[in-house]
C-alpha cells in the first residue's frame, strides 16, 4: 500500500526504462524514480541504437522517452516501440511542442506526454497513470489536443449541400 498525500493505493513494482539524450535529464529522472521503492530503473539509453540494443533485456513496464533529440531519438523510435513492445507504456517527456509532431506521436499509443518543465508530482502522476494504462498529459499538451478536437468539430459543422 502506497500513501501519497491523501491518496492511498496498492502498487506493484513498476519497471522503468529511460531514453533521453541529455545526461542531466536521465540523472534527474533516476533521482526521482529512486525515491519511490516500488519503482525500479531497468535500463537507460542515450540514443536510438542503445535503446534498440537494451530494451529487450530490460522488459520495462514504462519507457520514458524524449522523441525529439537531434542525432539521438526521433518519432521513428516511438513507432518502433509501439510496434515491437506494445505492452510497454510510453511516457514522453520532451521540450518539443510542435503541434504536428505532438499529434503524430500521440497516434502511436503514447500514454502520457509531459514537458521537461513539469514538476516531480506531474512526473509521478504520469508514471502512475502509465502503469495503469491510463492517459496523462500536462496542460500545454492538452491545449494542443483540444485545439485539434475543436478544429475537427468545426470541420464537421453542418453546412448546406
């Protein structure tokens, strides 16, 4: 049983793999993860090649990934994970808010999307949601999603034919 704030819940071990080109980001995420005894870091990668070499053995429940790192990770890595490791939930933590790319990434069953500016409580909330196969998005990502929904609604408006 885990108690955080006024919320308590039962939590099995969560196996996490970190894929981010930035050393400091990986270290920061490891520090956050290590403060929760039911979270276990099972691997990390600084680029796409390392990700593909290490993910099979790690067998993570969650992959935390920044898909937009020049010469390290790309949207194709999200597609690769979705196709080859569908049981691993993907949690994107990125500084990229380019609308077309965010929407493209979300098409590949990403469970959560945070910005690197998000705080520890949002990161932990996103990990918990991902572990339960639920969705978790920070406010700025939700704005992008809702903008798309609004455009689709406007396009579907009744018009005389």
